[in-house]
């Protein structure tokens, strides 16, 4: 369900294609924002506030007289912050855009006590995670606002060099909740992030409860995804009765898969794959006259691109996407923090979309900046990490539902759900009870079989070793 999962599956597809002497174009670098998003509206602004304020956060960035080289990557004039990204493979610059916009804004407000932020982008090219992390270890103070599809491959390297990570979104089980990690969203493999989402789907469409399927390109990664869906649906009182798998490299004719969904009696399914693949499948379902109760597009398709290519499928099928307690992009005008992100991307990355990952990246950057600012002149990794752990109800100034940054392995408490319509993505009628979110649903603990997040002890280090 996490939006960084797709590059992992895509890598397997590309490797398979290369082995067959074929190639496939990488994903677009200019994915639009969700339809009806204010990202293209000149009327949206961040509102009147002090230069260093961000949403409900006051004086995040400001001038000062901090000086001295207090830790690696810190000088009297600058702080070097690493940003991990798969951009060389995905051709999607959204995390670079967020880094450019955030650091430019913060520096224009005076930086962190006078020290200017320098974003040091480390491109994994998807598969070169260890070398990218090794480069970060050699130069950066911390990592912030980044993410990588195969992030679990680099976590031991990061911990060995005692590099804190203010992660935009962890992906693999080895990294989600790993040592020295701070993340603005609660996602781990101990508890399902989508318990409330599936509960709502099954209660809204009770006839689908025992007729749920998972449709996915067959790989070791999506096998894990399908397992998580099955465990969550079962805990919510339903059952996944069928999987429909297709070659990860894709297919040219989706009609046999549509027929399989119909013949298996599937009434609602979660899809893992490219947006174009899902749209082609939905068109095939329409052609054979089979209408489901619901389709879970997963978070990957929460973009205007999906709305644009889906066309009539949106009137024939009910398409939904779960958000991890992140404020809906299309409602930015009602949220000063999200509206400010829209404003800043217009200013510092013109023409680039405000996406779900951009929102999370800003929240990660803010958690670092607030923590670093509290350290004053004596900026060290120990200080900034311990300061972040004190944020027990973090929202990034209003970007997300509250998250306890000290408890990465906690159960998610809040969620929101989006529905794809011909007019764009809109909040589904999921009965929110805390602003735009629904909070307080019972947690669903995932079963055994997932790798444990890597901790400092695994590489022979302790918190006492942190400077």
C-alpha cells in the first residue's frame, strides 16, 4: 500500500525485461497532483504568518549566531542534510522538489539559528542503496525527507555510521521502525496501517466481506503485500478468498483476468501494479459487464493522472485509496500548512505537483528542523534525535494526524479515505470523527513472518555511541 512499494516491483519487472532483451520506459517525472488540488491555483496561499512559521508551528527557522563545527556536516554557516531518493530509476523528482522548496524557505527565514540548510541528494538508482547510504555516512549530519523502495538494504550501513534518519516514509520491514529513525507517519509491520480502511469497506459493502481478492503482479514483494491484506481483512471480519496474479512485466490483454475475477466471485479487490494496468483491467471488467462493490487502488494511484486515464471506469466502478492520516491534498485551501506547501512548490519548484509524498517529506523536514532548532548552537546528533523523541503528538504543523515520534512500532490511530470520481479525488463518506480523520479504531496486529526492524544492537552499536 505504501507508495514506495511500486518501484520495488518495477525493478523486478525491468530486470525481467532486460533479461528478455526488452525495455520499458520509467515512470513519469511529472505526475499531476490529485484532481481538484489547489496545486495549480494561484489563489491559494500559506496565509499571513511570520517568516519562519509553518502552519501551527512557530519560528521553525530563523537567524541567529550559532557557530562552530559541532558534529559531522555542521559548520558555523551550514548544516548538510542527506536526502535518499530513487530518482535515477523512477525519474520522479518529488522528494528533490520537497527538499528544494523546504530548504529554500527555511534559509530565506534565516536557517536553523543562522546556519543554512544544504540538501545533499543521494540517488540510489533503486538498486544502489548501500553505496548511496555510504556516501551519506561520509558527509551528512542526518538524513531527512527522503525514502527509497529498497531502503532495508541500507539500514545496517546507516546504523553503523550512527546516522539519524528523519524518513519521509519507510518501506521495507527491516527499515520501518529501525534504530535512529523518526518518521511523520506510523507505518510498520507489527500493526496493519489499513485496519480502519478495510473495516469501512466491508461495512459499507457487506456483501463483499467474504468475497475479497488481491490482484497483483507476481513477485516476492507483492506476496508480502497480499499476505498483509489477507490478515487485515480477516481481522476485520471478512476473508480474502482468491488471488489473481499476473506477470510483473504486465499483459497486453486483461480480459482473461477480468473473467477470472468474475468467475471467482470477487466483489472487492486490492490492486498492486501500475495505474495504467489497473485502468486497463477496469476497462476489461466494464467490457464483460462485471461491476464490483469496490476496488482498492491503493495509495499509489492518489494522483490526477489516475483520474485522467481512468475515464469512464470511474462511473462504472467504485475506486478508493487509503491515506495514512495525511491531510487530503485537494483540501489544501482549508489547511494553512498544506496551503503553504502548495505555495512553496509554486515558488521553488514551479510546475511540479504537490503529492502525498511531498506532504510527508515536508513533515519529516519540519520534524528535523524543530528538533535542531531546540538544540541551539550546540547542534549534535544526540541532541537532535533526543529532541525529536519528545514530539509525542506530531502533526507537522497540521499536515498529518497526531503521531508519537518516539513510538514507531505503535499501532496507527487515525486514517482517512479518498474516493476517485470523474471530478477528481474526494474524501469518501467514512464518517470522520476528528476533523478530516477517523481515529480510535481497534488495532489489528499482524501475524509472524515479517522481518524485524534493524536496531543498533544488530551492528554492535548503542545510543551511548551517538555523539
